């Protein structure tokens, strides 16, 4: 919950934004959740807005008309194996994330609509200048080895992630320039204070499961997660067979309870079956051998939608395929924004959406501030395929006859098909895109001595990088568009964007944030360091007898309240 000051002052501000028509009731709930408002306090804000008391939100597809929970049973999930040993500090792939988050937890979790809910933190509150955030921790929680969960565990988790000699690329992508080593303090056993390098209004998102490397580990963690899988989560890792299967059993001392006070989890255990090929996963679902596929790829999944025994839940996800122009490499270095935009205007975005997702995803126009996926964002100019404009842009870039560029892509998900569509749509403009398709492992490989200076997804001239859902546009921008972003495949450096971004994150006043968001969106779209042709609607497939899995698609797969009925 927020402090009394924020419940009064910021709450009143949110209500005024709704009454003046500048914010929806759903947006109010999301913003209130970021600042730790309790459900009761958020409900009071809605009531103060007048009109219907409903937020206008929709429940998780699995929750609609769900029967009463049933105790017992073992749920079988299927997905890819972790690429490496699933160290929570360094994991970045779906298999590793789904696996470790069954027995590890976060301070905060994302709901299906990207609002926030407390998990290991019960409340969080900023100071007036938004550069100090104080978190009150849930009491009475123990790790599955019996050790009490205390503030020291949070501090050591954060410091481990920020360690300049190692640490986590994922965490650093969110905390670069925001939180430095030594900035996290244990005030007492149940209070943690984050002293930031600068004001940051979206900080709570960065310690949620939206920043998946921030799972809380015991202070004694030594990097041996498979030998000592100690966590606070609803399940405990029982057995792990590399590249084959992981089994979990119920954590008998789990702190969580449902709304009626029933002890969680409902299930006795989980099995995670590791299968790389999506088609093979789909066949196992159809045969009944497994119960849940946390991430369903639309291509090749038509039979799943038609299977009477399966339910495909679709979430308005914010996942993307980032098509990056590396501005330190030719032809993009000398061609400038005219060349980047030329490729962008070659794209027939509705056709790409139809080909890859049967038209189910939201179109993107090369900016993170997209209102169809992040409500309240300014509406950007649409970008239709326009070969006449491409011709002019090529001439302005000094390439009137077109040019050749290499696009490096991993053989993973629908990325190769997207590369082929880009190649086909650029060809009529005289732009020759040569596709360099490599394995997923090779795409993300790099030397231990200089990973970010050697890995293809960061250093290749043009790439397609898959990103799972992120909860806010600023989270994406911090990860890949700021000058110090460790995950920048474009290597874009726009000082005006960076300074405007700092202003955007330093205020909670929505009337101030909106014009700043408009400026950020315009700067990003005008330069086009990356293309964002669409925002992916996330799909999760399960048997119709499975209920209670939460999380907005992709690698968010919370089974703490999952259950099966006969």
C-alpha cells in the first residue's frame, strides 16, 4: 500500500485525470498499482471518479466461468529446455525463466493487465523526489529450507545482480544509470530502501517479475541453483534431467493463501517437459500427454485452436520482434535516419501481422509509446507501405539505386519467417536484404571476456531480436534505447531522447508525462533506430480442465493457484 500522503495527493490527481477524460479507469488502476495502492484504496479512487464501479477490466481468460478449485494432482507443462544451467542471475530464455519461477518469487508480480500486485513486498512508497523507494517486506515468509526471508536477502540479491565483475545483463538493462552498487540498504529485517541515482517513476516495475533476473535468492546463494534450489515459491525443484525434464513437488510451508484463506498451491506438483520444436510440443498437447504450453507460437498452431479438448488463452501482450539497425556498422552508419526509415516504409505491416499471427497482434509503428498496447500513450502517425517515399528517402541518403544489407536472425519462433517477409517487401525498392540464419544458441553466444562486444545479437549490422512482454514503454526504452543500455542492438545515441526520458521518469504528474511521452515517441519514430512492426498477442494453451494459471503470457507462468478438474 502507498503512504497516506500518496493515497491522498496522488490519488486525488489520478481521480482528476479520469474525470477530465485524460485517463481511463483501467489506467487509473494500473498507475495506482505502480505506487503500491492497496485494492481497497484503488477501489475508493474508482468510486470517487463517479459512474460505474467497474474498472472495465477483463479477467484472465482461464478465470472466466471457472469451477471451484480442486486440491491435488500433478500438472505437466511443455516448453523449450534452458539454454544453459538455469542460474536466476543470468537466465534470459523462456525455458530457464519458466523453470526457476516455479520455486522462486519476486518482490512484486505482474497481473494479466500489467498492473502490479504485492508478493514478497507488502507495500512500497517513494519519497517526494522519486529517487528513494522504501519497501516493506512480507513477514512470516521462509525459504523452502526453513530459513526466514529477511531484508538482507533482498539486498544481497540486488548487489549480486549489479556486480560489475559479473552480475546480470537483464537487471543492468533496467538499472543502468538508475541504481548503483551500494544503493540498496536494509533498514531493518522487514524494510528495504532503494537509493536511486536519479528519480524514476517506474522503478517498481524493475523489481517485479517483468525484470525476471530479480527473483529473490537467499543471501547464502553461491550460484548452484540446481544443487541447492532454495526459494520462497509454491513449489520445490525435486529432480532435474538436463534437456529432458524437471519435476517439482508442493512446498508444504508456502506462505500463500487464496482469497478464502485456503492454503496454496492446490497442486501436488509440476512436471516441465523440455521439447525444443514447437510442432512436437503441439502434438504432445493434442495427444493429451501434457497439460499446458506456457507460450504458444501462432504459426503452426491452427490445430490447437480447433481441438475441442484444448483452450487457447490470448492475452493483449506487449512482446515485440525488434528489427535493429546497428548504427556503428555499414550501411546504416553512413546512411543515417533516411536509410533506416526507407526500410521501415517498405513494410506492409497488416500483411506481416496476417502472415505471422493471423491478424491477431497489434500493429506497431516503430515507437514504444503505442496506445493499443500501452493505454494512455500518445497516438503515433501510422506507417503504411510507401515505395514512392522509400525512393525519396534512398535518394536523400545517397543511395538512389538501393543498397545491400545483411540481416542476422536466429532459427527461433517466427523470426525466420519475419526475415523472409522483410526481404520480400524490400526487394521492389532495390533494397537487397541478405538473410544470415543461425542457431538460437549461436545468435546469443559470446565470449566470457567480452560478451556484449562479441555476441551477434548486439554486434551484427542488422538483427531480429525477440522480446517477451514488458509492462511499460519506459521499461523497453531503458533496456535498448538509452546511451548506456547494455541490450542496445541499434547502438542509438540520441542525447535529446535521453534527457527527455529522464524528465519523463522524474514525474508522476500525468499531465506532465503525456507531452514528454509524445516527444519521446516522435524522436524514436523520426530516427527509427529499430523497427517495431507489431506487438504480439501472447497465447497460452492448456487442456480445458486446467484453470488458475496467471501472468500476461510469454514466460510469465504463475502456477501457484493452478488446478485441474475432472
